C-alpha cells in the first residue's frame, strides 16, 4: 500500500499529493488544489508527522494555461507556475531530499524546461543534489497551421481551430511520469497532463501495474481525482459547510493506495477539516461528466459501482472503480488572443443604490461610445453590467426585494478588438465618483484606472495519439518509453459546454 499527500503512495505507508502541491508515500496526501492554493500545504504534508513517499502538485486548469500563455507572451522565459519553485520547493526541498520524498508536479505549464531549470538553480543555491526529469510532448502548437488547413474543428462549437495559437497542449497521461521515476528522478516536472496523472504515475511505478490493467488504472486515477483539488476532499466547499471545523488549519488529503487500486483517504493529525463520506462523494462527481465513462489518456473510468465507506472519524475507504481502454486520441486545449478586456467597478450606497448603479454603468458606456465614434474606433465587441448585492447573478431567480439593497458594487466588463479603445474606457471609470450619483466611491484596492488585459479564447479538439510524441528528459538524457497497449476502435469524446474566453491578469 502507498500513501500520497495530494498525490499517491503505493504500499503500506502514507503519501500525499495536491493540485498545487502534494506528497506521495505508502499513504498519499494532498497538498494543494490549484495554482494559488495555500502556502501551508506542502509544509503541512512533509513535516506533519506521517512518513510520505511522494509529494505531488497539480497546478493546471484551463484558465491557468491561458494565464501562463499570456505570461509567456509578455516574457518568453515565463509560462510556468512560479509558486512551485519560489514558494513550495523553497520551503520543503531540503526536507524532501533528506527524507527521500520524491516530487511530481505539472507546474511546467507551457514552459516545463524553464521550470526545471529554476528548480535546479534553487537546489544549487541550497547546496542540494537533486535529479530533475521533464516530461515533454504536450505542446502541439507547431501543428496548428496544418490542423487548421485540414479543417479540424472545436469539439463543442464546430468552429475551425486557429492556424496560430498562443498555446496548444495535449492532456498527457501518466506513462511519462512513470518512466522518469523508474530512471531515478527525484523530481518530475511536466507540462499539461490530466490532473490525476501526477498521482497515477507514481502508482504505476511503485506497483508495476500494466498499461492495460484497466481496473487498477481506474482505481489509481480515482485516488488522484479525489485529492487533486486539495481540501475539497477534506471538507472544503462541502455542502454542509457549517459542520466543518477549524477552517484555518484545514488538513490536506492523504490517500493510502493498495495494490488492487482501492484506497483509504485521511488527513494529517491535529489539523482542521473533516474526513467524511459525503465530502468524498461530492469530489468524486466533480468535473467528470459521465460517471460511467470518465475519459482519461490512460484509462476509461467507470465509477458507477464505486463504494465509499466511512471507516472511522479519520478514514474513508474507496473501492470498486472499473476501467476500460481509453480514447484513441488526446484531447488538446488551445488558446488564441481574441482582443482585449477591461473591468471597472464602483461602490454605490444609499437609497435606490441599484438604480443609481445601473444608470452609472449606462452613462459610462454611452460616454465612451461617443469617444470611440469621435476617434474612428469601432464599438465594443461585448459588454456586461452586473450590480452585485442585488442577486443579479441569479437573473429571474433573484429573491423578491433583493433589488432594494442600500449598498452595491457596480461592475462593468467590456471587450474590444483595439486596446486603445479600452484605455479610453479605463479613464472614464473614476470620474463617476464625482460626476453623477451621490454615494459613489472607488472600491478600496480597486481604486484607480482598471488594467486593460489580453482576452484569451480557448479551443478544444482531439488529436490522434500518433500525432503526439511524448518524451522524457532526465538531466539532459532522453529516456525510452514503453510501447502503449493496442486500443480498440475510437471512443467518442462526449460533448461538454463550450468554455468562455478568459481575460488574463
């Protein structure tokens, strides 16, 4: 049995793993749920008293990839999750090396080599000898012109994919991570992979599961899925939030994985949060679409027969995952620059605050449209006004009387093809504080002119496996990968709601 902290650990001891940080040992633990999760996670898992074999980090979401693509656009050496090196590893790298805890992270984003180089520099500065491997091959941006010419379409909108993209990354599986660990890597850095792969990879290595041992692969993937969002598995975002104690010290999840793919979930001792059957069940259903056919690069998962049992107050046992052959293609997420966005806000208080807020927003839009016309600029490509505090997000389902609030936040979001137009808009937000309705003021830290940021539009499509060349590099040496098992006829990717464009910070 293996334990992982926000990660996985095959064997009999605990291990931790996390979306932004985690640990893997005989009993796995989860240290983080996203890029931006709490900085206490890695230290809690590594120094929390229980031995771990692996610390795993899952940093990447679709929005994160868009942000990283924008960072690389501004500075070519960027494009990776800097918190991994500058916060998490700076804190625990020495402890990990001393305790022989191996680390797996997808913090490489769109620049995995740069992330690995930064980690090596940190290790040298701390006088630590560490072997870092990089999993490559997810970046398929060079293929975009040919894919566009071939008429490849977005899987949800049917729109032809762009010929040029800021980023285009296939969701890789766990086999590259497995190869890196087998070659002796202390730390494995990947680019885009599915969230659960950072947990499944160590389990494949530790248990020696065959690439077509579908039920075990499904069980290991489920272990990774449960802990990939950090504290969501230990009471975070739980429906019965009032029953979850000690939020400030909430414990990050640990999974103890057995050789058959079943696992027990817990958290470090003397931490807050709760280990609950209901919380694990909620996380099982998170972002999976069809629970009978959750498609991953390594396995098609069937979670409909999964058993979730409350063993005691500190342990939930999960078993019964079933698997089958995965799709014959990789899902790819691409991003393209789609104009510019600016969001301005003002606080408006007093009687009839919602009406004043709406009129203020209308006035800002009317004034700026006049400025655009005078300067020969086109109209906005999109506008959105919300009055927070009136249940505006609920639309027709808002409660009666919600519009009678006496303090609201007016928020105006605008898109435009020309950055100069939005710079004009940004200059016209603050004047509302002295020009129109009484009770108008800037919202604290949001005072001043709002920034104009790139607007990133996502695309998703499927690329045949043979078009994606997964490579593993350990300290400059290319490592061989085992041949993938033969797969049956293609499995269709189920439709998902189309993603929205993302504005970069």
